[in-house]
C-alpha cells in the first residue's frame, strides 16, 4: 500500500469536507498544545558512581608508571 492510498487528496475534496478537515485538525492541535508535554528522561552526563572505578593512590601511580590509562586497562581486561 502506498502513502497516496492511505489518505484522500485534500485538494480533491469538496469545499465542505476541506473545511471540516481543517476544523478537526485545528481542534486536535489545540488539544495537543494544551496538554502537558511528556518529558523524556535522558542519559546523565556524568558517569554513575557504580561504573566509575575507585583507584587508590598506589594503583594510580602504578598505572602512570606503566604508561596506561584506565580506559586502556579496561580494554585489556575485556580482551582476556
């Protein structure tokens, strides 16, 4: 089924039906604008405390001496 088959061609409708269509559309649009919009919960910009690694100062120093970042360490741990 094609999109053209789903709806009647507005320009081919009689004037009374065009007026009725516009009136219904305006009423529906007014109701939609009066309604409270539904807020979508987005992802938080920061990382959660559970996903954030807690490294001691010794572990941080070890990573620095090895020249690794936490991201690289996680990638290495994921490959094994």
